[in-house]
C-alpha cells in the first residue's frame, strides 16, 4: 500500500496548491497593484488606503491557499489511515475466515455427533456424524427446520423440552433404528449459558463398541468362573471320596488322590496362562528381546507333546524348510516356546487318532514363518473370527477334561502381536487347520532401535 505523504512533504507542494486560486482573485490582486502604481505616480493621498487593501487581498489569498493546502494534507492523512484500517481489517478477516474453515472442517470430521438448536428448537447447526447417528439423509437440508419434524424420537424431544424448562443438562441413552441396524446412542443435552436466548447443544455418541466390550467383559468373568469352578468341584468331590475310602479301599483313595493332583495342575496351568496373557496384553516391559532360535523352540515343544501324540497314534513331525539351518527371530525366548507349544498341543488335541501334525519353519519377506498343520476336525469359517478369544471353544459340548485351558490361541495371538508379528489361520470344517505365526527375523538394527527407544 502506498504510504501517505507527511506534512513536510505536502508543504513542498504549496506553489502547486497556490495555482488553484481563481482568476477573479488574480484579477483583484493585479488591479490593486495597478491602482497603487497609479497613485504613486500622481501623489494621491488615497495611496495608503489602496496599499492596505492590497495587503488585505494578499492575506486573504494566502489564507485561502493555506486552508486548501491543510485540507489536502488532512484528506491525504485520513485516506492513508482509512487504507491502513482496510488492510488490517482484510488481514483480520482472512484470519477469521481461516479459523472458521478449520473449525468447520474439524466439526465435520468429528466422530461424535453435534446438533445446535435455537430456543424454539429449530436446527441451527448439525454435523455429518449427527446425521449418521440419527439415521438422517446426509444430503437433506436441515438447518432452519424444527427438530421435532426431522427426528421423531419421543425420548429425545421430551428431553429437549425438559432441558429448556428446567435449565438442567439431560444425559441418557436411546436406540436409533435405521434402515438396516439398531444403534445404541448416548445423548447429552446442555443449555448454552452464554446465549440469553436459551440455545441448546446436543452431543451424540455411538456406544455400540462400548456395549460390546462390556458384554465381552461379562462373558469373560462368567467363563473364568466356570473354568475355575469345574476343577474346584472335582477336587472337592475327590477329597470327600478319599476321606471315605482311605480306610476301606486304599487303591481307590490313591486313584482319587491322583485325580486331585491332576485337577490342581490344571488349575495351576490356567492361572499361569492367564498371568502370561495379562503380561502379553500389558506391553513389552515383561519381555526380553534378543536372538531366539525358533528351530530349538519347536524341537522343545515337540518333545513336550510327543508322548501325548504317540499315545493317540498321531504322527508328529518337524519339517524344516531351511534344510536343517537354524532360523533366528528377534523375539522373547519364553514367549516363542509358549507359541510353539500351544499351537502343537492344540493340533494334537483336535486331531483324531491316526492323523498327523506337521511343523514347519522358514523365512519369508523378512519374517520367520512358523506353521503348524494338522488333518484334524478343522474350524468352520463362521468360527474363525472368534477362535482367538479367551475361553472360546469351537465345540461348546467339548468337556474340559482334554487338558486345555481355553486361552491358548488367545495367548498365541497376543504374544505374536506384542513381538511385532501376526497370526494367520487357514481351515475348513473337517479338513484340518493350518496356523501360521510370523515373527521378525533377527537384525542388529532392531536391537539398536529397541535400545534407543527404551
């Protein structure tokens, strides 16, 4: 913007301003000079009067020119100030416009729904999330329309009236039915206290996931209670039987004592698995990462499960895709042994006598690939999404006397994910299953990265 001229700069333009005097004023001045000269030639007494008039004319012309010059200076200064104000207003407008656009963008992409209503309960503002949660058309024009005409949910409409009348916040849940689903929505209505007209703001939140988590928590508690109650009831029954039979039938008492020991071991294993699962879900602080021989972990797990496999007549074998070479992963040793042991014992448990369980290990795209394949009962596609849940069993009728705790696969998944890996499943009902665990291949850069992050 061009800066306004200062007063000193404008004074230099005084001759140009003086040129703005009218011809009439110039005529009077020239005439006064001529009269004065004439009087001087003839010696008339009126000369002083003429001289005074001449001076008055010159003063008048000077004042006129000075006033015009001052007016021009003040006009230019005022114009400069106006231009500065306009420029500042333009900058402020751009800032307000940018902030408004950012606010609208954030408002539009909010996960929670927000509706602002006037005192007569007309919609002033509504974001896309609110349209979705209330089952409204995303392209329909809603601003300015009465809320009661748009949303026909008596519980919400009554709460809006109550919020205006009682001037108190309303907090409740309501089920909103759309064309395909029924969605539970938590609603909170607050009075905008800064607005004397009594406007309302309504917040909407989808609580479907929260209710699902709560249902899973209740199911988990029920499953834990059931898993603990079964061996405890068996132990109690065996103890009472031993007490009655210890004198009359020592052999039976010895048998029941062994059953008590078995159930105690099962309880111990269940508690240990639950503790290990809790550690896996808590993060990496319970892990000691380093170079782990996955080949040795598999061999140890096979040795552990070989007696059970031989007893059932199952061919448990180790197929090393790396032609006998050791495969090293960047992982925790105990966690890797647990993964291999759980997958192999699970395969042996759900494979019929005479079947096979094949364990394979190799390296694929920077990951150690541990695969356990069997030709057992298999898993139906509808069950595969829940197979990694705690205490979930494909067959609800299967008794827990098979030795499993019900959290083996959940433990495998959580351990693999915590060690930056993943678990994959391929299976069909009645055709066996293949579980694949991917763990990062050992690399010195991973050790350095973990050390720097820790």
